[in-house]
């Protein structure tokens, strides 16, 4: 095995020597400019030899040299291909930062060469790999890919990019950004009047807005989908109406029961995880107000109690201002003059 690797390394060295010779100029040989094309070819052969010899670092560096030669020769497509090969090697080495950099450069070079399809597919591969390692960077790659596919007819790839952006934002609990990507996807499907997919996406959008604590936005999304014929009485339409109404009612038990509808349970795992997070909290916890506590030291007569239609006393932290009608009523009762015994005697004399 060692002799085999030595042979490959020796072959790589020969390729590098030939590449260097191609880059040299000579007045005697009337070679006035470097032969970048031949040099790039030799560098790529050397990179393959290094890869077979398990010399990943040398392989990566040699691919970068080949990319520089192609770029100097204004052959942007092959320069992008060499950069992509260097990114793959860096990825296998565990050098994430270098891999991301080379993938970005490869995509830009593909776009510069006019091959938007290849640029989008390269971004797709890079972004899928980065979903676990760096979700933020993966989202940035997918957004960049959207710009590329919008210049082509790959509408299906654009929808896939938007779906992946949504799922990554849900994973990061960035619900506003997730809702924005779903809305963009809904608009694309509404243009082609694909009611089934619009219904599924509207259900997902309603769940995202409810998870964000915004039932008004959820109702707005539901109302927009009602413009499509048949949505209101479809399974998705009924599910949206159910979860929104139960969420607004404040009944968590009814809301959790509405989440058990078959349409909702059949959604992707990201939405199933999202549904587990949506809870309707107690009224007082939502208002950040403590429940009224009865003061045992305050004992009033029946005449001192506030009328039943008056507002209840609610103790709350500053700066929330809550009217304390009962306390004012108590102060008025204590401030009222109380008839004395002397006055009573005078009244009795007058009567006599």
C-alpha cells in the first residue's frame, strides 16, 4: 500500500513540474504568455493523484491552483468546477469554513459563466450539507439560490428552496421569517391556481402565526385563502377555522383537541414539533397580572361591599394601571359622617 501511494505521489510531482513549465514564458522559444489551459489540466491530474494517495490537503491546494489557471484563461465554468472540487475535499477534511468559502466562489463563477442551473444545483448541495453544521449559513445559501432559479424555469426547485428555508427558520424559532417564506410560496402557487397546495401552506401559515401569538395574522391568512374556490369547506379550511377559533376562545383543552385533526397530524415533522409548543396560557399569565388575593385583615360589612356590577380589585405590578373601584368605595364609606348619639337624643326631643 505504501509503494502504491509513493507511486501516486511521484506521479503528482511530475504533473506539477509539467504545470510549472506550462506557466513559464521564454523569448527564445517565442513563448510570450503562459499556457494556462495546459497548466490547469496538469494541476487537476496532480490533484487526483493526491486524492488517491489520501493527501487531502495537497489535493485541495492543487485544485485551487487549477481554478486560478482556468480563471486566468477566462474559462469561468471550469474554474467553478475546480473550486467546487476543492470545497468537497475541504468538507471531507472537516474544514467547514473553507468549504463554505469555496462553495460560494464556485456558485459565483458558475453564475458568471451563465450556467444558472449548475449554480443553483451547487447551492442546493452545499446548503443541504450545511443544514446541520450551520443553519444560518444554509438559509443564506438557499436565499442566494432563489435569486439564481428565478432567472430559469426551475419553479419546482424554487419551491423546494422556500420549503427548506421555512423549516430551518422553524428550527431556529424565527417564526416571522418562516411565515414570510410560506407567504411567498403561497403566492407562487396561487398564480398557477393550485388550490390543494395553497390549502396545505395556509394551514402551515396559520400554525406559525399562532405559535408566534398572533391570531389576527392567522385570520388574515385564512381570509386570503378563502378567495380560492372550495377552500372553505376543504379539510385544510376546516382545520384552519377550528384552530383559530379555539385559540381565540382561550380554551387550551379545545385547542389541543383541534390539533388532533387528521389533516394536521399528517403534516411534516417540523410542524408536528411546532404544534407541541403551542399552548394557550392562563389569562392572568398572558396579562402578566397576578391573581387577586383575598386579604384576611380586611373584613367589611355587607353594606361596605362593592356592588356586583363594579370592577373587581386586581393587584398588578407597575406600570400596568388597573382601576381599583372597590378600594375607592371603601374609602368613601369610611369618610362618610356617622350619626352620633347626641344627635339622636335631640331628634327624640323634637318629636316629643
